């Protein structure tokens, strides 16, 4: 199972969700790979203590721009490996814009060589629709779309849903929507209204689990830890455990 975690906007909890799903399943004994396709490299910075010492040749940059094998390394979480990102991935769209040699399949071609080594693969997408996002969707079985409270966040769903449909038409007909995940929820009117509109607009696609706004998650990442390592009793930790069960519960028992 290869799942892209996507959002067209930054600050929605996309990377936090990717790390939490990957770490949660890894701690459950599953073999997990996280592919960091976001040039901000926040997943890599949290999961790799020596990230500042990595050269671009040891990151996904080498796979996308130089068409080399995925550079996989172990994280400090048992059973969790990562293919780290690099800031120079931000130049990918410029370079791939003139490429014609299956530019949307560069990740897929290398990921297919290693995916049998893992039970789950998660791809942390950039917070935009780009060639990196298209590479991630083309390589994936499912896309989980992360949505935070706010009018513009809800509006962005239309574009990312259209992109998923286009990838299904042109590159990956088997791609499925895992659902819309509402994150950073609190007790404000804005939050309550946003989830209400989301559920009314997409009644069959919004996941039941809601991820609350919680300072423990921010503090965990600041200390280079996943939420389960930092505080397994945090409300956010319980929410992500619930999310794992909602999406992957049936598969875990097989």
C-alpha cells in the first residue's frame, strides 16, 4: 500500500500526518518507508538526527533529477526507513518542464524496485500541485488529502481533487482517494463551520477521525520525535491511532 499525503496549502498538518501514520504503523511492527517529496524536508529533519550532514546525492533529489535509485536510510524509529528530501527539489518543476522522458514516472520507476520490502509506503507531498506531486500520485495506490479549518483551505480541495482525476485519466488509473482528513480542529466557530461544510459537500469522502489542534505535536517535532515517542497519551496521539485503525485496520489484521 503506497499512500500520498497531500494538501495544496501549507500549514494544514500534512507532514505531521505523514510522520504520525508512518511512525504509528512502524511501532505496530509494520515495515514502513516514508518518501519525503517536500523540499522543505520537515519529515526528514524530524526523523533523521543527522539530516544537516546529508548531501543532495543522498536524497530524493538524486532520484528525481538524476534518475538514480531511491536513497533509503534508517530513522531513529524502529521499522521505519526514509528516503529524505533536499531543498534543491524546489527547482524540480523548472527542470522537468522541458523534460519529455516519462517525467511523471521517475519516482514510480525506483519505488517499484523496493516497495516489496515494506508493508506500507507514505509519500509526503509538497504543499502545491507540481511535478513532484504528480510523481507521488503516479506512484501511489491512494491519496489522503489533509484539510485544515478555513474558507481557502476548503476551496483548495476542488483543485487537488481535479488533479487526482487527471492523474487517474493519464498516468495511474488505479489511483484512489483515501478520503479527506480534517486536521487542526478546535472549538472555534470557524472550525465547526468548516467541518460541517466539508461533510455536506463530500458526504462519503470525509474520514470520521478528526485530528485536534494540540501543542504536543508541535513540541514533539521540535524535539525531533514523533508524537508517540514524545507523549503517547496526547490527544493527538489517540487521534492518529484512531485514524490508523480507520484507514488500515482491516489490512493490519490480514
